[in-house]
C-alpha cells in the first residue's frame, strides 16, 4: 500500500513512516496542509494520514477539499 503522511512534526512523521516501511509499505510526506493537498491531488494513494492542526491549511480543510473533488 502507498500512504501519504501529512504531518508538520518531523519526529512524528518519521516515526509513522518508519513503522509503515517496516511493514512493507511505501509513503510520501508533506509538512503542511497545502503541500499535502497538492500531493494528494496529483498522486495515487491508498491511505492518507492527515494531522488536524497543520500550517497553511488545516487537515479538515484538506479532507473536505478532496471529498468535494470526489477524490477517494
């Protein structure tokens, strides 16, 4: 599976990515909501892991935007 991790805390993002990698999964990372939205719109991911409180664009807005675009 391919994951997108949208997390502004580098240590937390590293921890999640490492755990996913150990289970054989690939992941991309974004450090703010705007970057996460751009990656989600332009890539193919099985799962998005999105922090709620992000710089530039909060996590709920990212999810609402993707849903409004019928991006599943």
